C-alpha cells in the first residue's frame, strides 16, 4: 500500500495533572507540536495529580500496546517501577519534566527543576538586602518539583545568606488564592517584608496581589519559576523581580523531536535538557511576544 | 425558675451560646498571643479572607437545613466566575459580567434541583456529578489555562465602599439575606419543616419540591456572587480555582450548629463557625506555626469546639426538663 | 345522593406491592355529620384517608367535593379543598416548637411576606388558653410525649377554621377518657357548624358515642355503610372480622408467685416522685392516669431510656443499677414503647429483621446467623400475632399502623423476658387482634411472667389487671385491688 | 400472577437489578467501542486499579449503613502506610510493617469512634478533624518528604499470587468479609438497625455505642490494609498520597445503593458502584477522551446511573402492585 508508506506510531502522553496550569500548557503544546509529525498519533491521559491514578494510566497504556509512552511523572520514584515496566514490555519510553533517573533503555527530556530555582536564587543573592525579612511559598509536599526548587533555594541562597530571616513559610499548593491568604496574614504580622520567594509564579503573583498599591511594598522583591503569562506581565510592570522560564514550547518541541527519533528507531536511548532562561525586566519583551503569539495574552 | 443564682445564670448563658463562647475564647486567647491580632486591619483582613467560603456556607446552611447538600459549589463558582470574567473581557460591561455569573450558577443549581426533586437523586450524588461536570466545563472552556488582565473586573473583590472592602459588604448582605429567609419567610420556615421531617412537611401542605428547588436557586445566586468576588480577588480567571471550597463551606456550617439530620441551623451559627476557622488560621499564621502542625491543631480545635457545643447543649436539655411542673 | 353530601368517593382502587389495599370503594361524607370508619388492622382505612388527603393517589376512581370532580394530587391541593387530617402515625417536625407547630405550612405573613411571629405567638396562646392546656410555647415537639403531641394535633386540626372536611385517623389511641370527652365536645361543635368529620377508631364504645354514620371496611372492600341507629357493637365487630367475637376479657385466675420486680421510692428530677410498687410472677399490673401523669416516664426510667435521680429497682430480689437499656434487658425486663415510630420499628428493614432484633443471640451459631431458624420463628410469631404482611421480607414501613404495633410486640415475645413493661400495648390494634393480645398476656402470666401495663383504656385495665396503680402529676395516688376496680374509683384517684 | 409473560419477567429483572444492569450495559458498550477493553489483562488492570478505593468503600458502606461516615480514610491511609513503610525500612519485617499499618489505622478510627460515641460529635466533623490531624501527622513525620527505595515492601501491591495480583486478592477478601459481616452476623444486623432508627435500636437493647465503635474499628482494619497496598503500589511512602480518596470511596458506595439516611446498603452494591466508576474511567482512557470532557461525561453518567436505579426501584413498587390479586 504505497500511499500509506509511512507507518503511524501511537504515542501516549501521560500528563501529571490537566488541572494544573503549567501541565495543561505543556500538554497543549505537545498536542500542537505532534500535529507537525504525520507519523505520530498522540493521545493525552490525565494523571489528575495522583500517583495511584498515573500508575494506573501507565499500566493501561502498556496493555494497549502503544509504541511510545511519555510520562510526565507526578512523583518520579512513585512511577519508577511502572516506567520500568514500559521498557520491559518493549515499548519506547520518555520521561520528562522531571526525568526519572537511571532507567535503562528509557530516554528523557527535561528542564532541571533544581537549576530553574538555582538561577533565580543566584540573582537574589545579590539583590536581597542585608538582614532582610523574606517569606517563602512552597508547592505541595512530596512533589518533586516543589522539593527540588526549595532545595535549590536552600543551598544557593539561604545557606549563603545567614543574615536573611524567613518570617513566614507555608505551603500554598501552587495556588494563587492560597498564597494570597498567607501573604495577607504575614503582612499583618510583620513590619516589613523585603522579598517573596516562591516556588512558582502563580503563588508569587498571589502574594504580590496582596501588597498591590501599598506604597510600603513598592520595592518588594519577588521570585518565581515558570514564566507564566501573568508573571511576565508583572515583570514588565516592574512588580515582579525575576522568574525562570520553563518553556512548555521548548519542552514540547524537544519531546516530539526525541519521539520521532525513537519510534523510527533512529536512536535507542537519548537524554537531553532544555535551557533555563531567566526572565527579568531587561529581557521581558521577548517573552511577552512569545506569550502573545501563543494566544496567552 | 424564680431564684436564679448567678452561677445558674452563667451556666444558662454558657448553654445557650456554647459555640459562641468558643469563638470569644479563641478571640481572647489570640489577642493575648499576638499583638497584631487585635488590629482593625487584621480583623478586616480575616473577614475578607473568610468572605467567599462563608458566602458559600450560607447557601450550604440553607440546603442542609432542608436536608439537601451542595458539593458542586466550588466547581460552579469557578465556572460562573470564569465565564463572567470572559464576558467582561469581551464586552467590558461589569453589570453584564455580574449577571452572567449569577445566571450560570443558578442554571447549574437548577439542574441540581431537578436531579434532586424530579429524578429523586440523592443530593450527594447529584451535586457530586455537577461538581465534575462544572469543573470539566470550566477547564474545557479555557483549555486549562488561566485568563489574565481582567482590568476593572477587580472592583468586585478588591474595591471597597468607605473603609469596608467589597467582599465584606457582600458577605454581610448575603448573611442578612440568609438570616431573613430562614427566620422570616415562609420559604425558610418550610425548609426547616422539610429538613426536620419531610413527610410531615408534605402532610402540612408544603410544596416540598418547589421549596427544594428554591433552596437550590438561592444557593445558586450566592455561588454566582462568590464566583465574581473570587475571580476579582485573585485578579484572574482561574478554571481550577476554589477547589475544596465545598469542604470549607460545609465545615463552617456544621461547626456553626447546622445538622446533617436536617431541620437545624442558623445564619448566625454559620458566621460563628466561619470566624472560628478564620481566627484559627489567622493566629496560627501570625505566630508562624509550621504548616503540618497547623493541620493537626486545626483538626483538634474544630473537634473540641464541636464537642464542647454538644456537651453544653445536652446540659441545656437537662436543665430545661427540670422546669416541668 | 342528597345535596348534603360534601365529599364523595367513587370506585376507588389502590394497590401496594403484594396487597390490594382498596377495592372499588364508594364512600361519602355529609355536611354536619360524623362518619366513622372501622375495620381490622390493614383493612385499608388509613390508605383511603390518605387518598382523600392527597398523600397517595388512587389507581382508579374519582373524588367529588360538593359534587364537583376534583383531582387531589398532594396535601397542598387537599388543603385548598378544605381538607385537614390528623394522621395515625403522627407526623410532626421534632425540632419545631409548640407554637410554630400550630401554623406549619400556613404561616401568617405580613403584606411583604414576612412571617408574623407576634401573630403566631398570640394565636398559639389563645388556642392553648381556650383549650385549657398549659404547654410552654417554646418547647420543642421532640421533648414532648406522644400523647402530648396527639392532643396538640387535635387542637390544631379543630382550630383550623378553613377546613370543611376533617379527617381523624385514630386520634385517641394515646389519650385517656378525660381528654376524649373534651375531644368529643369539640367534634360536636364542629358538627353543628356544618363540618364533615371522618373518624377512625378501634374503640367500639367511642364509635357509638360519636358516630352518625358507620362504614366498615374489610380486606380493602366496603362491607357496610349504615346510620348508627341500625347497628350495634356486635354487628359492627362481626362485619369487621367476619365472625362473632365475644367481648369478654380472657382473664384467668393465675396463682401469684414470687415478687419479681420491686421499685422503691424512685425519683426523677421533678418529673415523678416517690414511686413505690411491685409486681409478682403471674401478675398483670395496671398503671392508670391522665395524659402527662408521668406513667410513661416511670417506665422509661425503669427500662433505662432515661436516668433517674434516686430510688431502687429490685429484680428477683437483686438490686440493679439501670443506666442503659442493656441493664434492664439483661435482667429480663423489656419495655414496649407507646411511641412505636420512634422507639419501636426500624422502618427501612424487614418484618423479619425487626422481629428478631432484640434477641439476635438466639439465632447465632458459631458467629453466624441461622437463617432457617430465624425464618421459622418469625413466621410462627407472625401467625400467632396475626400480622398482616405480604411477606416477612417486606419493610415494616409498608405495614398498616396496627400491624406495625404487632411486629413490635412480636419482637419482645421472641425475646422472652421475665418482666414486660407495656406502654399502651394495644394502641391502634383492632378488636379482634386485641383479644388475641389479651390471650397472649394471660398465657405469659401463666408462665410466671410479670406484666406491667400502662393503658389509657380503662375497660382494658379493669378487664385484665390484678392490681391497678393510679398516677397523678408524677405521684402514685393509690393502688386498687381487683375487687375494688371501677371507673369511678380510678378516675377519682387520677384527677388527684 | 400466574401467566407471567416474558416481558413481565424482563421488567422484573430490570427492577430488581437496576444498577447491576447499568453495569452490564456499560460493560457491553465498552466491549463494542474498543477491542482492548475485553482482554483479561485490561479487566485485571481495572480490578487492580479500583481495589484500593473499593476497600475503603467497603468500610464506608459499613459506616454509612450505621448512620456514620468517614472522611478521614484517605489521610489515615497515608499515615498508616507511611509509618508501615518506615517500620519496614527500619526492621525489614513485612509482617511487622503490615501490623503497624493496621494498628495505626485502627487507632485513628478508635479516636473517630470515641469522638462520635462518647462525645457525640457528628461523624462529619469528627472524621473531618481526623482527616486534618492524620494528614498533618503524616507530613510532619517525614517533614513533607517522600520515602523512597522501599525494597520488598512492593510485594503487597505489586506482587501476585498465581495470576491474580495481590491488590485484587485483598479486594476480594475484604469484600467477602464485608458481605459476611453485614449479612450473617449480629454486628451487621445491629448496624442496619442503628442506621435505620437509632432510638429504636437503643430501645431494643442494642449497645449502640459499642457497635458504632466496632464499625469504626472494622473500617480501621480496611484502611490499614489499603494503606499498605497503596504505598506498595506507588513504590514509595507518600505522606501526601491518597488525597480525595474519601470522595471516591463514598461515590462507589452511594452509586451502589447505600443511603445516607442509613439502614440501607450492601457489599455487592458497593462492588457494582466501584466497577461502574472503574469501567467508565477505563473506557474513556482507552478511547482517548479529552480529560476535561471525561470529567463532564463521568459526572453525567454517574448521575444517570443513579437516576435510572431510583426510577426502576420506583417502577418496581408500581408494577408489583399490578400483580396482586
Ligand atoms: N406505603 C405502603 N406501602 C405498601 N403497602 C402499604 C403501604 N401503606 C399501607 N400498605 C398496605 O395497605 C394495606 C392497608 O393499610 P392501611 O394502613 O390502610 O390499614 P388500616 O386500615 O389503616 O389499618 P390499621 O388499623 O392497622 O391502621 C395494608 O395491608 C398495608 O400493609
Ligand atoms: N423529654 C421531655 N422533655 C420535657 N418534658 C417531657 C419530656 N418527656 C416527657 N415530658 C413531660 O413529662 C410529663 C409526663 O409525661 P408522660 O408521657 O410520662 O405521661 P403519661 O402519664 O405516660 O401520659 P401519656 O403517656 O398518656 O402521655 C408530660 O407533661 C410531658 O410533657
Ligand atoms: Mg391505619
Ligand atoms: Mg404515656
């Protein structure tokens, strides 16, 4: 059958949680990117932020004999045995955002969460004033990205700046509204807060929302990760200090590129990282453009 | 009853206002623990923080009194708020946006009502189904993405009239409406009767299905308003916002004395329940209690508050009995 | 039919799972008259009334009011047609206060739809004053006894002026003669005002005191409708049960044995005081008194449903502390409550499960329920008590009131205790079955059981008891031996 | 009743097994839609996937029948599982680890039981408090971190006996235990009575508080076992695992016909409810339905299933009527 010369490969993308805005963005980007590959037929599954659910989905995908399974793990170690089963079943595997290390025969594409936070932490090292009061907003407990980013801040910033006091640290579960609630209380409890250190942009934006228009907090510093449309705008307005772009587009592009290589048997195993560009007021315009092009703004 | 001694008097107060005394105690202790607690700013802050879930709790109270329930309010809030934001971005009309939120939330609640009355689905299942459907619809509408740059839409949640922030104004207004409905209208009294004994209510000539439907519609109006305030407060359209709010609303309502067996509950009690949770969260944050420890303490204190309330209520029944002669 | 007919039912049919409850019923109620409906338990009386009141809908047949065809599909509709009803299974909202209960479903409101609490209070006060009742308006119904509630329901029904058709389904099952006389005065005045009253009762003498017309139902069919004058008690009974029935109490002389239960100066915080009495094996003891005299309260305390402040309870010579129902049941003492809805039945469970509930250990072998044995025992018991049910797996809630009462009685029979505390045991039970129950009581006494019966029906007490204690306002005011029994003597002690 | 026609017979079956027919329908439709559905491997997969929440649902069924409730099962599962994993890592003993999980879960449920019976706290509040406390304790224990490299602990959830995966074996065993308790023991009968009319149960000499306590203890055992399987299946000790499982368990139980008014429910119904949800999720994933649309469909079908069940039950009442003569 000459017309169908090219074989169609079935690819399963098992997302961490479609309700989480970054994960949704990544899934959307991957779908879009896959449309450029005629030999790839991509299906997206939603892990709903639950390890148990995600593991079930991986099992299902194996049973259904996909040619390639891409896992965006909710929690790397929890998915490890299931990822291993993928390889055992002779199915190609990519782990991404974040990779599960050390699976023989499995490939990976990642932006390193530790590095994402480390690059902004390094900036903060210089910017945060002497004896500053800072507040810290964390992602969900047990979440790989949440804990890696927090580790980076610990090692790259807090360990080097013993003068800085953490006057409040809470878990806001990546959510803007939860972060607002904490920030409102911290503002009451403290004379001044010099910086908001947040493990993602949503929470940083929430905290900033609270001090919006308050002249006392005109100079408050704030750091996030993700480079969401909102964060980029805040940086442009001069209200947010910096964030690391975790570009879903870049990830998606790379993932599909690797996918194609794997399914067509051009390579057997590959590990690759995308960069961690920092967004600040100096380079913000290009990221605004990026988001506008994507229809996010 | 003639020679009421001071001790007696106090014990009567204690019995009548059990959970209210818990609130007062919490208030006093918090003031002592942290000097920032008692500032006008902080108290305003707390009121604003609890306003959205308490508005939901008012609806929940009305429903639970009637033997109903709403698990979908968080999701419907998100859907209604999101569509409202998006209509605002398209038209620029605040009024239209406000109306859209209410229409959407009422629509969802009419479906809840139809499932419960016409199809006799248990409210738990009916509203659980709506919870999934509304959330799915909200996420589908924006494909999981947030809507930003909502401009003047923020007046609903971030503005203030005089010194009073708008969310608090809505909170107070809806509280009064709830109190009025429950205490002073036929609808309210019918709902108590329905929740207290549905068959008896039917036998008294109350049109039970219509009243239940009305209860859901009122709830819908409240949820719609909460949706507007929520999106306005977070300055975005979040399809995934307000997850778990149904639990918080239920908790305020139940701590405030609303009973799942139906027929019991008040607007005032719900406010007290909401403030107990609000004070507790606030003081723990002011003091800087570790997140995990906070959860443990919160659980413990909520249980203690309700235990205390139940105990004093029991005492009340006993001492009233003594007056039968 | 004459112009005087207010309500007319034509060819009414109604079925429930496993039973044809009503079969082609034609029935009418005239203005200014009292129409009594009688029949055995499960004959279909309540069902017929519930159809008139819109709680059920007939399968076929028509209802006419003032000769106009009407469709009554809900109690709301019924109310619009001027129908009000006192239900047999008193249906009330436990959390509601005495005051609000009078106006439930009918709250007076101001022009703007605001409930007028002042008016409610005033109305309630007036009603209670007029009837000479002194209930606290803020008491919740759940804190009242079932007889109190029955009284209040009666007051409510007759004070609701808009009603032209008033249905009373066994309104006197839990109240005593004094209150019944008051009720009859009410009914007579209603009759004079041209209202139609439909009245259901199992108490024969009562029926003949108040009836203008009498209709008898049997197994869902109408067997007779006649003016009172053309009937007498024997005829009605034989129409009801399909055979003649002697109206003698099956009382036998039984040798009185040891003292089984002794109660010494039992006190409960101002509800009852210094209660002293005893019951012997083979003895049937009666407790008499007016509504609210405290008889139920004494029984509840004995059984462990309420706590008491001081006093001694001695069973078989052993003093026991009753803090919960387990204590009394373990010591062989059980109580049948007058409030079967609240303390008697588990409505959503089957006749079988209800019957064996109090004595499950009897059916357990190696930790497992013995189904066959259970079925045998229950079927035997249902036969003995003449429980009318499609099957023993039917939910109790689907039985007629009287049959539910029999199931509750059956439960305690299965338990086979030494001491029976029976609070209004024949409440809502038809004449035929009543005598079966009396026979059962006699048989129990013969087996050396001690029986303590609270009843508001004096003939029953006089007919069945060996001794009668009379209570008034929480105190025992006297004890009568069988030879001294008379209505007058009891009433004298009862009013205190 | 003599000449029962075929149509009649069918309608009787339909009435008796309303929700079961929904399940069959779903099964047949799914098999037709996607050829992978009907494979043994896929069906095994589904059973394994629903095993944990169904085990919780069995406990929930027992509790709801008794007029109780457990909102804490997800959190207690996490705490019990976490401590079990950590004991295993310390001692290397699988048996000890298993026992620890059960002891911890039973302990938490004894506290639930004490709050509900001795202090008369509404089960909703009591177990909501426990939900917060157990989760807080779990997170505090590992400071929010996950425990990895759990070695042989995985046998509980990833192993299999013969062809049957261990989670399914536990699922079946606990299902049988639940069925037996409810159907064949004094405890079960008492629980139905307590849920059906607590006051009448008291008046029948049932030691209500003790039975309620037993119900919580049984629930505790189930939750403990679920905790072991969960951690083993996810290959880690997750203090933040199993969030929201209480809702899933409740859903299976309620779809299966357990009623919040108490006194009604069966183990078999719960299994059916669980499989309805399981099949639904599975087939939608097999077909590749968009996640947001899935939520909408799931909500809709759950509502429809229950509506259908209620309707047929009502028809039963009506048509049986016709056969009486
Ligand atoms: N809701 C119901 N569901 C099923 N069967 C019912 C229902 N209500 C009544 N029945 C049946 O209908 C028949 C008539 O019952 P009904 O209550 O009318 O009797 P009754 O004459 O009022 O008896 P009683 O003197 O005991 O009150 C009985 O066999 C009863 O079991
Ligand atoms: N839980 C309660 N709270 C307040 N008052 C009560 C409560 N239970 C009973 N009473 C009151 O106690 C009094 C005694 O009632 P009880 O039921 O013992 O009377 P009784 O002699 O049995 O008459 P009957 O059974 O005919 O009502 C009544 O006035 C009743 O209203
Ligand atoms: Mg009847
Ligand atoms: Mg009494």
